[in-house]
């Protein structure tokens, strides 16, 4: 598949881009700055030997089958609105909002109830959206020499879930369908929980496995 990773210059998008390129997908790193995207894409191509190029966020989605919104939560809906207007592929959100309370990480959803709901509102109605990859840590994604050995909760529109699940499986993780947009807050809240599990118990880049 051709996968545009918007914000692919960042920690999380970078790790995901590396894993997807390693798995044989054509990856386009999206950025607000085309030169940055190209520079980073060259590094990822060298690291993986894969097909990786760089473009602006809106250029990255040209002809892409999938666009992953790997940008900070506060900018995700605007990025979707700007870059994905007229997009005819599948959109995927790994976006999570969190803050710190008494030293612990807590989930902080927007007024729409979840970032997935906010992004859904900003996308064209005919763009299928799935939520996926929330419970994978950026550090774990970037360590491409190590198998991830974990599960990924996938929710959203059916068509989008199928495509997102294929990508999840291609990077060596197990895709688990957990429902529609109603469960988005539960899935988004897994990320701060996993960070707390990791920091309190000395587990680096903690992930999830459902048995
Ligand atoms: N980090 C994790 O382990 C992790 C785990 C699960 C989910 N997530 C989710 O993944 C997303 C990305 O996380 P991250 O840690 O990779 O974030 P990040 O490194 O802070 O940012 C990712 C990229 O977003 C772009 N960006 C920054 N400000 C922006 C703005 N105002 N408008 C549009 N784009 C902007 C930047 O790319 P350019 O400057 O090149 O445009 C940046 O490289 C977040 O929504 C987060 O909740 C992260």
C-alpha cells in the first residue's frame, strides 16, 4: 500500500514509517515543511532500504491508500481538514490527548469525547476513519531490529478497520477489532495507562497483550 504518514518527521510517525517501510509498503513522510520531510525520508530509506519519500502533508496524501495522522492532538483535526480535503483513501488516527496529574499521566479527551470523534467531524463524510496504533510506544516502533510482540486495538468504520488491521499485522503486531467510535475514549485512554504501567514498574515502552 501507499501510506502517507502526516507528521512522519516526529517520534511516533517516524517509528511507524520505519516499520511500514520495513514491511514493504511505499511510505510518504508528510510534514509542514517539504525540505524537512525529504531529509527525514532519505534517512528512513537508508535505514530500511525501503521506498520512502517526503512531501508536504497535503502532497503526501496524493494517490495514497492510507493517511495516518501522526501529529499532536491539538493540531490533528486542523491537519485532517487541511491535508485530507478531497482525499479518497482511508484515514487512520493514533491520536491521544493526555496531561499529568500528581505525577501520573491521565487521559484528557476533547469536548467531542475523543480525538477520533473530533477528527471524524473534520473529515469529509466519505473518508473512512479507523483508530489504531494508540497502544504502541514510539520507542518500540523505532527499534525495528526488535519484534514488537503485542496487540493493537482497532476501532472505527468497517472498511477503514480492515485496512488499518492489515497494516497493524504487517508490522508484526496482532490487530484486534474492538468496535466503533463509541469505544474511542477507551482505546485512546490506553496510552496514558501504559505509560503509567511502564514508569511505575520499570517496563520500557510498555505495550498491551490480550490473552
Ligand atoms: N509518542 C508516542 O509514543 C505515541 C504513542 C501513541 C500515540 N501517539 C500519538 O501520535 C501523535 C504524534 O505523536 P509524537 O509523539 O510523534 O508527536 P511529535 O513528535 O510532538 O509531533 C509529530 C509531528 O507533528 C508535526 N507538528 C507539530 N506541530 C504541528 C502543528 N502545529 N500542526 C501540524 N503538525 C504539527 C511535526 O512535524 P513537522 O514539523 O514536520 O510538520 C512533528 O514532527 C500524537 O497524536 C500522539 O498522541 C504517540
